C-alpha cells in the first residue's frame, strides 16, 4: 500500500524534469511522485510522467512573491482533489530545488513526525505575531488577515501567526487535506498562511531544527551537496542548476 506521496512543484521544461525524476527515483518509487506543474501550459503535455497536474494559477505565478503574497492554495487544492480515493497517509511537499541526499530520508521524516507527535513538519518554524518579522508586518494592518484566523480557529488564542519556509514540508494526510480544503482565502503570503492555517485548524506544527542549516532561503548549494550529505543532511536547498544540461 502506498504510504507517502511526494508532491513535487516545478516550472521547468520536460528534459529537466526527466533528469529530476531520474534523481528522485533513487529515493522514492517514481509512481509515488505527483508533479505539480506551474510552468507554461503548452509544456505540460510534453512531460513524460503520468502522475501530473497543471497549476495555471495567478496566485502561484507571482513575480515579487512576498509583496504579491504568493499562495500555494490552488496547488494544494488540486493535489487534494488528485488524492481523492487514494490511500496515501502522508504528503511530502517539496519544491524542485530542494534535493534529497539521504536514501532513507522519507523514513527520517516519518520518525520525526512520530517522535514529535506532530502533524506538519517544516523548516525555520517560528511564531511571528507581535514581532518585527517583515512578512508579518506586511499583513498586520489588513483586517482580513486577523479576521480570517479568528473565523477558522479551534484554538483559544486566535491571534497566533506562524512562519515556515515554503520550500518543503512533510504532512499527515488529514492535516494536508484540511489546509488544502480552505478556499476563497484572503491574500496571505504562503510562508505565513500554510503553518498558521494548520495551527488554527488544530494541527501540531513543528520545525525540523537540526536540519535547518541545510535548508537556506537563498544561494546555490549544488557544489556542497556531498559535504552536506556527509554532515547529516536529509535534503539540500537551494540547488537550482542540478537539472540543467
């Protein structure tokens, strides 16, 4: 029975995606990879992978991601619809430039979820409400932002806002389905929306602190992949050029 779905977001062309899948098949069964394609729609038909969905969403295809409040909600919702009737119990969401380097990295994520008794595991998870965090300040004076959490929360404190790097996260299926099921949401940058929504829907969000140094928000780590693997990395980000010819 399939256990973990790898939900892989990419906008690259077919030859690059073919090389990417050849790498990933060393870590997970290729039939358990769902490509979420955010690139040009005409390129979608050239992808040589049966499990794929087209995400032709303006909320995903922003240029200034933070200021335009990029969202993964249309992506998550499409994946949720694809998952209907399938037996996956966990979802590993990952962007194309977060690259696995440990053969048993899925088992390592599962062990973390079990040990922490959490529903969502991510990187650089912090509480940011009432702080000078720039993402929080960019939303703080929009009444729709605070009101939305109060409308959906099952928590006593409806003002909690969390931040989590958006490059990769590991989910129990029920938590993923719940967050992905939120529609007509206000414009909120994904790094705030995803963990905060999970929290207010009653799910436990935890950061994989010991792995954070291998997951950065900028740069290019391809030349250091071997070094970081030896240092204990499960995956490495960002690695943007590995799939190029």
